[in-house]
């Protein structure tokens, strides 16, 4: 696989952040790049080495859950599928209102949106995690968001390998 093919294929693994795939390629990727776990480890190593402001921008590149962009149809294909798999496109008016309140409170407190790997979770589980995490301290919450982003990336990589 050449550079452009690799970057085009894996650019979307981290939301709106193709620089992670680009940097991984420039660093020769890893020896295990031809399996999902190996590629995931190589991409996450790039992320781990990035500076704090780049990590914060990565979290900020995520859309709100059940947010305005979702309603307007502006999500990436991956994010739309993930949000739909958790039924976030089918909130009751009450659930929807709770998401809007939590999104606003959370983003004001931390400066980035709430990110959680939603696949396999119910709306009730997501709301419970949201209510718990909104009380975290900022450094702890940034670390938690990055762990969740690494998990989202793993699920996206598995999908790409399964579709190949
Ligand atoms: N969890 C899985 N995908 C997404 C996403 O696109 N945005 C947020 N906030 N969380 C997610």
C-alpha cells in the first residue's frame, strides 16, 4: 500500500484528524500494521506522543451526542452510524432535552464535547456515564476522553478490515 492509499483508508479512524494516519505512515507505521490490533497500537502511539494541545483539538473535533449537527445531518458517516447504533437518533423529547443540557454544561466546564464509545451502550447507559463524568476534574476527564477515542478508533479499524 502506498502513502496516499494508506492515509485515505485510515484518515477517518480519528474524527476529522487525518494527521494521525499521516504521521504513522511517515514514521514507518508498526511491524504489525496488517492486523487491526497492530495498526491500532501504531496509531495510538502517534496520539500518545502528540502534544497536549493536539490532543485537546482531537477531542474538540468530535460532534455532540444527539446534538445540532446530528439533527442537521452534518455528521461523518462513522459518527452517524455510531450514534444510530446506540439509538441516539431516537431520543424521547425528555432524553433529548437531557442531552442538550448535559452537552452545554460539559462543554462549558471542559472546553471540549463529551466523547464516549457509544456502540453497544443504551441511551440510559450513555446518559448515566455523562452525568457521572461531568463531575470529573479536567485532567482526569481529558484522559478519559482520549481512552474513549482510542476505543472508537479500534472499532472503526475493525470495521475497515472486516469490509476489505
Ligand atoms: N462516540 C462515538 N462516536 C462519537 C462521536 O462522533 N461523538 C461523540 N461525542 N462521541 C462519540
